[in-house]
C-alpha cells in the first residue's frame, strides 16, 4: 500500500453520538445473536487469532451468561471482550472486506444493551448525558458492513458494548481520520483488513460522576497482507489527555502516534503474537523516540 493516498475529504459518520431525548435504547431478544459469525482468525492469508489475555485479566473478563468460560461476544464480522471493573470493552476485533463493502446511510440512532451479559457490566446512557462525551464506536460503524449480513452488522455496532467515552473532538476528528484512511484503502484495493481496537486502562484515569473512569488513550492494531503476500501489522495510539481535565471537558492538543505493537502490549498486557513479529516499527523504534512516531497525515504511516 502506497502512502500517496490521502484521507477522503468528505466526512463519513460524523453524526453526534451523544445521548439525546430522540435516542432509542432497547434490548434485543437473545435469539438475535444466534449464528453470529464474530471475528474470523482465518480471514487473511495468515491466521490471526484474538489477542491472548493473561490469567489476571481473564478474571476481569465478562463471561457470557449461558456459555460457561466463554467471554467472546460475537456479532456480525466482529467480536468484543468486556471488562467487569471498567464496564467497557477490553478490546474489539473486526474483519473488513474491501471487496464487499456496502454503503448504508445512518438513520435514527437506536442503541442496544447485550442480553448475553449482565447489564451491570455495560455502561449505558447515564455516562453520556449533558457533556461533550461521544459514544465512540470502537468497531467503526462502516467497518463490518459488507456481504450478505451488512445490514445486521451495521445494527450490531450500536451496542453499548461497542462504545467507549471519547471527547467529541477526538472522536470526530483524530479517530475518524485514521479509520477513514484504513477503510478508504481497503475499499480502493479490495483489501481484507483485520483491526483490533480498545482503550488503555490506567489506575489514574479520571473519575467522572463518582463511578466512571474515563480512558485517556485508545489504541488500534491493523493487520493486512501487502502485494508481496507478506503480512504487515501496525499499531497506533491516540490520546485525549489534554481534552479532559478534572470534571470539565476542555479543548486542547491531541496527538496520534504510530507505535510499536510491543508498546501496546506493554500498555494493555495483551499478547498479539504473530502481529508483533510483522510490525515495521519493531526494528526502527529508536528513530522515533520512546513513545513512537507522530502521525499528522497518511504520509507519516509506515506499513
């Protein structure tokens, strides 16, 4: 993939995702989730499994009510693993098929609780009322919308399990630009792409309304197969640290970094296995400093 391609100028999915009186909130029947495909580890030419979770974090995973030791919530073309203590997603994993992407217009927002897990472990509308927080889609609405189940996949992205609090300026500007670049190029070249996304949980994350800790950083790992059939996996870190302060939300500088996947593993304690071995920054980390490489546009991305 060449870096000459630019992020599309048109805005794709910038509708505000803050809770309003017009937002409908419902819980679907359990039968809705029958035969959901979830994330496929065999989607690319190289087998890529969900990140390995260490035992101490498995204890914090939300297990499905009727599935024993299973904590993978499967939706159409993507999967989610939830955290009990934070009531947010540990991570999401989605397969994107650029050859079958379908454009579905966004209509009235209808958000869902997932009945397969206890509602106490799902952060609902009470976090997003009367502030500048968006329900930031971790699996972007457009990413899994392909193939015969495109409509169902679009609907599935509107689960509270798939959102994390993001300041409106990060969600609609920085985050969107990176995701748009990924999706645009998957569409241009009929690429298949697998994307993992999640928040960074820190003990000192801001406590909001006495019971919500707001993640200050979000990460993304993108895996694709290049023209030479070689796997390429890249990691990104986005920060909203300067956008939140105390109990008020302020506008400030935000930054996006391309970082070694090892850095994301250190922050999350997840193990990305084979993806770590195919990261172009693994051997050139020293050139970009401790954190990584600042991304100001698509030309700054190393694949």
